[in-house]
C-alpha cells in the first residue's frame, strides 16, 4: 500500500473528526507555547540581571583600608591610615591585568551654591572612575589626570546633588560651589544611575580629585580605598591574591598577622544574584514542566476518550480488507501530522507571545532553542505515543472483536 | 459452469468456536459441517445464542475458529495468516452488518470507496468510477455526496451493500441486514439481495431470526445450540419484487380510505 494512499486515508480521518483533531492539536499547541514563553521569560530575566551586574562592574576589585578580620583591636574602615596613593601607584605598576584604577578618599560636607545648599557625600577619586563604573556624563566632563596632579578645586555633581543645588535638569557647568569655604568650579554632571543593588542612592554625591580631598579638605596623606577594574578575561581571585600579596609586602605584614586592608570583588555580590536567577529559572522551568504535563494529559485524554470510536473504525477497516500495517501506518501518519502541525503552531505562538510579553510589559524574553526542542519533542512524543499505542492494540484484534468493542 | 457447480464455494467441516471469558468457557459452535454451492441463496436461522452469527463471522474471516476446517473456493482458509485473511476479506467476501457500520461524517461515495483503498494500486478516478457504479447498482446513484446521517436506514444499508459489492466478490455475507429496518424497507433490501443473486450470480449467505425473511432464500439452515438442527430447501419462496408492488397498492388504498 502506497504512502500517498495512507496519507489520503489519514487526512480524511483527521478531517472527519475535526473537533477531536482541533482539541488534540490545542493540547500540543498550549503545551509547546507555554513552555517556550515561560522559559523565554526566565531566560530574559536572567539575562537582564546579568547585564545589571555587568553594568555595576562585575570585574571590579576594591581595596579598602582597615581590617575585616577579628583582631584584638578591630578598627573601623577609614580609621586606618596606612593605605596611601603610593600603594595605589604600586598596584598599578606591579600587578598585571589591571585596566583602570582609582584611589578614593571620601568625606561628608555641606555644598553651598548661589541660592541653596546641600549636605552630601564628597568622593575624592581618580580620573578613571567613570570608566571603572561605566558611568557616562550628562553635562560637561569628568576631571582629568592634570586636575588630580594639581589638586584642582573642580567638582563633578551627581544628578541628585545637582537637582538640590541648581534645580532639576539644570546645566550648572561653570558655576561655583563652595565646600568648606573654598570655591570649586563645577565642570560636569553625571547621568542618573538610580539606586545601587543594596539600596543607597548613587546620585546623591559629588566627585572631586582625591588629591583635593587630601590637601584642601581633610589635610591627610592617606587614602581610604582603591578601586580597580580588571582587563577582560582576567581571573578576579588571582588579581585579588596578587594585590593582597603586594600590599602585605609594602605594609610589612608578617605571615600570620592581621592585614590592615581588605580586598574584595563584586563577584561575591554577583554570585548571590546569579544563584537568585538560577532559582528563578528553575521555578519557571517547573512551571513550564507542569504546563507540558497538563498539555500532555490533555492530548492523552482526547486520544484515549476516542479509543472506543476509533477501535470500531479499525474493526470496520479490517473487515473490508485493511491489513494491520495499513491501519498502523494510518494512525502513525495521523499522530505525526497532528503533532507536527500542532507543534509548529505552538512554536509560532510561543515566539509571538514571548515577543508580546517583551514589548507590552517591557520585559526581556529570550526564546531558547532548548525550550523549543524540549517542548516540541515531549508534546510530539506524547501525541504520537497515545495516538499510536491504542491503535496498535486494536489492530491486533480479530476484526469482529474490534467492531464490537465497547 | 457445471464444473463450478461441483466445487462448493464454502465448505466447512466440524467447525467449532469456544469463547474463553475468564471463568466461563462458552462453546458457541460445536462442530458444524456445511457446503454452500456457487449461486446459492442460503438463510441461516435460529434463536439468539444458537451460533449462527458466530458461524457467519468465521465464514467471513472476521474471526478464527477454535478447531475444524474451512475451504473457501477450494482453498483451505483455516490455516492462513492475518495478512492473507485481510486480502480475502477485501477481494473475495462482501460483508453486510446489521448496524450498517458506515464511517460517520463521511459521504456515501467515500464509504463505498473504502475497500478499494485497501485493494492495491487503483487510481483515484477508477476508484471513484467503481464506487459510483456500485452505488448506482443499489439504486443510490443520486445520493453519492450524501453523508451517512443524511440517509434513511434502508439507504444506509444499501450503501453498506454497495461497499460489500465494490470489489466484485463472489460471496456476499449478511448478518441480520434487516434487523434495524421497518417492514417495507426490509422487503426492499431483500429484493436487492434476490436481484443480486439472480442477475449477478452472487452467492449469498444471510443470517436472520425472522422466519418470513428466511423465505426469501432458497435454502434454510437452522442452528440450535451451536449445531445445525435442520437443512432444507424453501418450498414456497417469496419474491420481494412482487410483494413490494402489492405493499405499495395497499398503502395507496390506506391513503385513499383515510
């Protein structure tokens, strides 16, 4: 018996039972589409969290003065004055794999403009800080290496500090702000960055060269921290080790003694976030698995409910001369056609819904090939199995037993 | 022709069938021996449970005997495998059921085409032509595109008869073909069988439990408790064509008197 005849028979059977065909296909469509959309949303959330971590600087290593350990006399961060600009220079000089570096020394101070004033964090940094933090400017420019060398009285405002001193969206470049009675020229405003991962407002701040904080505001020689960003592909734990080793030598810390500094990476934070998104992916995957099971049971039910009618049909076909293989081929073709068309529609629907979710809800949704293949494979497998298996049983009966099946 | 007369089309020896229903074993057929000659019109009668239907299913190759021999047109069928039996059902036997057994939501034409689909290489056009011819032979040439549920019971049974005839078998088996039909339609269908027997030379074996229906045949085999109780020719055979004309006259008179 030729395949074309089998195909004709199968298509006629599918058309004759249009309702059953539609319901079975619907089970496959929903199963496939649900899995694709769920996993797409999960993968999209993961991707967006990862990109947020990257924007915070997942390749950043922070060296801060003070001990993190449990010594006899533990001093708070900043109370230790052993970290210096020379240490920072040595790190840059001797540790390979460093891309940008910025010494840091912070203070809190009142900023006084023409008509208003504001108390905020004044951060003394190097000129490379915006590069480390991937932080573009809204107006003007960040201060340069020359400003740092000269300990120039220049000021770059965060967006919130600017709002408070000059009004929202104002461009204050060229204006003068007094800090501790000294005039600072505003040379730039940073773009708004929003809250950091831990909740503090990153925009309520002002940046000046760290040398300026040392000489003109605090009158100290030390710095509080060094922020370093690594070259791409550099292992951060290696970098951390090398920086720590260098500082131990420079600070003459004997083996077994307490370090007077701490080297930390944002990786630690990133790993927490990664495990969070992994949990979420598992959650979504289990929702997807449930929808796949529900869809599968739907397919199974339709197939099994129609077994009686179909067994009689098989009996009739056998009684007019169909061989068991003819009947099996017919049912196999039916199940495959159903599964393929339902699966294809399901994939299209899954892509469409993922796109709709991404646009309407402004989420990112990433359709993964694994989800497409898994859902399609499982739904098609269930469809073919439950379409084919009862037929196999019926085709092996004597025609009269199949005809009188109840 | 005289040679063909000598070889029985159906020849069964000690045919028996036992159904194993778990705890109970039902001996539906307990050794039946019959010959049916070509062009014969044989009626099988008996009470329900007498084994006549079981016998028909065995003769129709729809079921397999527990023991005994069955020669169909001189060929031993009782030892054949399922594929060979499918071929026999397709090309050598036409079977008509009490419940019609038409495919639902399918046209008369497509129902009649069904055996041709399983008959090997037959083109779509030829399939259509042969199915149309078979439907015309049973008087349904104007109902080709009708669905089964749009036809009356008698028409559905005639579609089933057309389906049984479409592969030109020599043997037509019918299991209570008038069981679901009213009197007039029953006479109509019996007329069709008599016509096929007389004019197309078909051998017909028909199961019925109604004695008046049995008298349309030329030989009555009565079953009882799984055995043949009696086997005798019909003395006063009924002719459906004549009865039908008379039936319509009385119906007209009824209509006039009403």
